C-alpha cells in the first residue's frame, strides 16, 4: 500500500511541477504559455482519470460506487476547467482507500495556498536536475537506485523527478531500477542498501535525495566490497557525507547552502516587521552547487570538519534597529548534521539581530525521528501562536500543515518557509496573479521609462552631433596651438642661448670692474700718500720762506752793520790821519776794518742775491707744489668718483648676472613647461582624434541605440498591453473566496 500511496503522491507532485514548468513560460506572457497551461491541465486530468480507472478496475466493489467516483471527479474536473481552483472533493466520496488517493491527488492540485510571506531555499527540481547532470557525467550508463527521505515528501519527489528528467533527456542509458525510503536514518539506509546490493549485482549507482543517510549508504557499499563499482550521489554537506566524499565512497553531493536557509529568513522577517520591506519575489533561491572530491575544499573546512557556510556576501542585512522588542521562532528538524548547519545560520542571525531588538529562537518539535517530528510540527506552530511570537519560520514537508500555518498568519504571526514547501496549482496561479499585478505596474513603468529613454537617446544623439562639431573646431585650435608652441620653443631656445652669452659677458664685466676698483683703490692710496707728501712739501716750503725771510733780515742787518762799520772805519782813518804818526797804527786797523766791512758787505749782498734766488725758486716750488696738490686733489676726486662708478658698475654687473641667471633659469623652466605643454597638446591632439573617433562611433552607436530604445519602447508598450490582458485572463480563475 506504501508504493501505491507513493505513486499518487508522485502523481500529484508531477501535476504541480508540470504546472510550475509551464507557468514559468506564462511569466514570459506569451500565448504559447497559455496553450502550455492548458496542456498541463489536460495532463493533470489524464493522470487523475487514469488513476480512477486503475482504482475502479482494481478496488471498487460495485459499479454504482465506481460511477459515483467518476461523477465526483468529472464534476471536479469541470470546475477546474472553468477556472475554479478552490474546488475540493470531500474524502468520504471515495468509498475505499484507492479512490481516496485519487481524490487526494485532485485536492492537492487545488489545495489552500500557504499565506507565508516568502520562501527561502533551493529549487528542489533544479537540485535534482543538477544531480542528474552529475550522475550522467560520471555514470554514463547502467542501473540507478533512488532513495527518498519519505514517500510523502514533495521535495524528495521533485528532486527525483528533476534528476530522472535530466537523465532521460541527456543520458538515456542510465535507468532507474529501484525506489526506496531512507527515512533520513543512516542505519535504516544501510540495511536497505545492503539488501539492494545483495539482490542486484549489476547495480551501477545510487542516488540519495536527502542529506541524512548518504553516509550509511556509502558504508554499505564499502562493506559489500563494491566501492568504485557502485557510485553514490547525495545531497547536502554533512561530516559523514564529506568524510565519505574525501575517501571516494561518495562521488558527488549537491550543496544547497543550509547556513543561508537558517540565516536569511530570520533577517528578512525582521526587515518586514521593522520596515515593511518585502522581497522582490516570494521564492528566494539559495545557491546550488555540485561538490566533488576535487572542489570540496571550497565548501568544507577539512581541519575543523565543518561547512564553510557558502558565500556570505549573498546574505541579506538588517535595515535598521527595531522600535520594539521582537521575537522570531525558527522551527527545525535537528536530527542530523544538515539541520545543525541550518541552526548555525539561525544562531548567526540571532547574534546580528539581538543588538537590534530582536530575539531569534531555535525550536525543535518533539519526536524520536524525522517523520515523528514532522507530524508534531503543527503543535509547535500552535505553541508559537500562543506564546505570541512576532514571526515564525519553518519547513513544510506535510501539506496538512498549510492550514495550521494560515491560521497562525490569521492570528497575526508573520510566517516564512524554508528548505521545502508543498506547491499546488492554485497557489502557483495565485502567486502568478500577484506577480501579474506587480508586473503590470512594472511594465507600465518600463513603458514610461522606455519613452523617456527614447527622448533621452535623441537628446544624446543631438548632443553628440554638437560635440562632434565642437571637437572638429577644437582639433583646428589644438593644431594651431601646437604650431605656436613649436615656434615658442624655437624662440625660447634662442633666448636661452642669448641669455647664456649675456650672462657670460656680464660676468666678465663684473670681474673687470672688480679688478679696476681694486686698482683704483691702490691708486687712491698712492694719491693720498702723494697728497700728504705735497702738503708736507708745501708746509716745508712755507717754513723755508719764513727762514729765508729771517736770513734776509739778518743779512740786511749785517749789511747795515758793515756799512756803519765802514763809515766808522772811514771816520777812524780820518781821525788817524789827523793824529799823524800816533794814529798810524790805528789807521792800519781802520783800513783793515773797512776792508773787512767791504768784504762783509759784499758777502751780505751776495747772500741777499742768493736769498732772492732761493726765494724765487721757493716761490716756484710753492706754486708747483700747490698746482701738484690741486691736480692730486682733482685726480683723487676723479679716482674716488671712478671707484664709485666702478663699484656701481660692479654691483650692477653682479645684479645683472644674478638676474641673467634668473632669466636663464626662467627661460629653461618656460622651455621645460613649453615642452611639457607641447607634449600635452600633442597628446591632447591625439586624444582629440581618439575622442573624435569615439564620438563618431558613439554617434553611430547612439543612433543604433535610439533604434533599439524605440524598439524597447514598442516592446514595453506591447508588454504593458499583454500584462493587462494576462491579468484579465487570470481574473477568470477563482483562487480564493472572493
């Protein structure tokens, strides 16, 4: 009976997954999507009818009961075809367990949508597709056994469906040979695998769709001596799985970032509670990667034997602190290492949110194994509502929990799901309806923005045309500037040479002036000495004149004495002559005296003449000395003025040399700047050429962009019309009570 129930569980999951596939096409808003939707409903109906036939043929006890089930299902299908996705069939209409499974399959399609705010986790079917791709790459061909965590788990069914679809399309030589239930228990999976290996010696691979039991499967393969012959493919990163992966007992495992599944929902609910912030889409996918022995170091810390928690940069951040105390409950199934990693993410979120006024708590339902904990999850939800938590985050493995979650939402608890949640066609279309309204608003905005973009593109094209013309003028000016700079460079080089020559000449003049000043200083010293000597000679001449005058006075006095003596001698001679013989001796003496007086007079006259001659010469010397002194004074004054002039010339020459050096330095700097400017202008000229070319290309691109924007504007307008049309079509479906 378990296999029979699983077949209908898979059937309903297939219906939902087909609906999801085709509604992804509907999101593109094409009529082909609408046709595909109709086909999906037809497939669903066909599956249900086929199920009824099998049930009717194998289990219904009477034709009347079979007709009743047929009529009930036909009525439900007619309601479904009319767009009423709220219709359900009461279980008592079935009559027996087989028909109950059929009716349950129908009700799963139209089951009540979960009123959660968003879902964070991997896309189970996408995980399965990646697993199928990995299996095909390694296995190539052969028999493949598949383990599901439980036959009722929708996520396991979707993983299996994704893997088998991928294998059928790209690796058809790999065939499913067995379907088993692991219950998430490594020991139970070990026993199941051991029996499977014993019964099938040709088994090539085993695919485990859950993360709790791959290590048990790998151990059973190793114990059977078939490691390397039977390849094991798994999900999730746990210490047991990664240990087996490192040893080569597991070929690959699919990573779905459990840390992010524990972290992101808590922060996102917090952001909603404090700021009303909602995600852009209600289903947020975590990263999905295939992990092998070759790349396991990217995902697993081999020394600490723990996950590296994926790409932390992808995690959401809180918007701000809360104005009030908040409590968020996160329910998990902590029965293996996968859930331990989810809990680590939740605790990391708690550490971030606690300072912002929010307490995040990890809750685990009671029960000894995963199925029992899943069954008791409803009681945990009710306890969260009673404790008045603000937010609730949980995985939904059982579709029956949806009603309990919706009741919690109705009582004011903000709910979000992670890891897994059941989907129905009704919920999918309800999501599509919400997205359609949002897309209609976005398409209207896109239409408006496209029109504005079209206008802006035209303005840009006009601006680029003007820029192109301006660049042409600038090119001519740059060319003229370049020519002028070349002329300036030549002139500066000439000035530089002249300045160097002038500087050298100025230095020579300064040296000559300095030498002349030194010579004049020496001449002035000699002239000063000569002037002093002349003055001394003048003073000596004056003294000589004075002494000569005194000598002349004495000579005159002597002459006068000689004349008087001569007179006295004459008188004495006269008196001696009168005396006769007695005066004869006195006459002789008087004669001698007169003779001496004549000689003295003669000598005095001679001295007087000499003194007169000396006086004339002294006067000449005095005149000459005065003239020499005057000439010396004039020469000294001229020399002094020459020294002053030469000093001025020297100082001017030195200053001129300094200024010439400054001019030379300035000319060199100007020449250097001129060279740099010339290089810049040349570069500018080249850049101008490049800009000119780029502007021409941009102008051409802008013209092309204008055409593209016009096309986008047309498409945006078409999209807006189609979105409006699709919204009208979706209104034909009854998705709720209103």
